[in-house]
């Protein structure tokens, strides 16, 4: 990275944090301690006032109410931003209306020459979810669930959630969950977390929640989470994947599942999982997903209900 670009990036990095130290700059920008100190001197010379606190827990802080220089993008940076927005088309992402507004604002602030180049990109680049007949077309499936925006907004404030959840059979229950992650997999949004009443990890579909609010329970500690996870139901799925299956797993993997790699080059891996084999719909979905991994899957253990679902599909294709 050129020095001038590094200095500008460091200024924004510093301004976005309440406190930092020399080691933070070294790790973030992969520079030596001497270079980090020289950069800080130059940053202060450019007008960004810093305060320092000596000692073991010391560091630097920015005097607030200071203004950085106006942000400017070169053509490559503009193309990178615009391409990123194009790649999200028809991907069921949250804040869809905001995304469209940002694209229009981006086109409004650039020069006529830059605008023509960006519009040309829209016609040339085709991504996985792009409609090849009309790149500007937004499919009906592009709209994320209405509950996703409020869920993300609340999750940035607290992981303690309380909501009403509708099961597949229509039964509604009130759940209290300590949030872990929010996922999008195979055009469906999920989130998982520790169920406070069941003392176990549970997975929920975002479009089945209602009456979402902050939970009135105490935050879970790492020790509590580990203790509950150790009580989890024993696995009933054991698969070994080759390189091609691993690649497909990364693209289509089920929320909350992770691989145990068997070699340093990550060419083979093992998946240990638990599936509720009493749920026919869950078994059918698992069978479809398992088939999507291709022929590079070696089955060591699999519920009979999933095996039966795979046989049904094979018979239908004969």
C-alpha cells in the first residue's frame, strides 16, 4: 500500500475508534513499530489531534468534534462499490430500499464519464442472481422477510431476544433466546442461539417470528454457554467430504454446521451433526441438501429417515 493511501486509511481507522495503541496499527496495516510512530506524527501534522496516555494500559485517543478531510473515491473504488451492489441483486438482503437509494446517490455524485462507466458495468457483469434477460430486474424473491430488519437492528443493541415463534404445525410459543448468528442459506433467513428455557442451541426461521423485543433475562456467560452445549443431543450424522464436496458445502451449508478438516490443505473433512429424524420435513430438506454436495460424500452414519428420503428421490428419477 502506498504511503499516502496508508496514511488516509489510518486516519479513518483511528477516527472510527475511541482508543487504539501502536500494536493495533502494526497488526491492522502490517507495518513496523517505527513506521506506525512516524505515521502518527504525520497524521497529527495533517490536523487530526490525538491525545496519549502512557502506561501498560495506555494508548491514543482522538479529540472529538474534529472533522476529517472530504471523502473522495477514485474510479477503481467507485467500480468496486458499484459492483458490490450489483452482486447483491436478488439475494434477499436486508435494507433493500436503502441499497437502491445508495446506488442512485452514487450515480448522482460522480462525473458524467464515471457514470457512463458504471452503467456499462451494470450491462456487462452477470452474477449468480442476475436476471440475464434484464440485469436491472429485481425478482419478487429479492425481498427479505419483514422481520429481518427489526431483528438486525435489535441484535446490534442486545443479544437477549424474546419473540413469538410459529412452528411448522402452526403452534405458537414464546421463546427467550441468547442470539448467536443470523444466517442466509438457500434463499431463507435463519438465526440461531441458546434457548433460555431449554438450555440448548436452537435454530429459527426469521419469517416465523413475531412480537420481537429485548429479553428480560441476564446475559449468558461463556461458561454457561459451554456447559449447555456439552449437554447437547449426541450426533446421528457422520459424513466425510472430499475437496469438491467441501467446496459445495461452503456454498450451500446448513446454518450452524461446521467442518472438521482432516488434512492441513483442507482437501478432506468430516461433518458431525445431529438431525431430528422424527421431523419428516427436516429429513426431506436434509436429503435434498446432502444430494447437492455431489458424489464426494462418504456416509459413515445417517438416520434411516434421511436414507429413505434419498431413495424416494432416486426412484422418482428412474
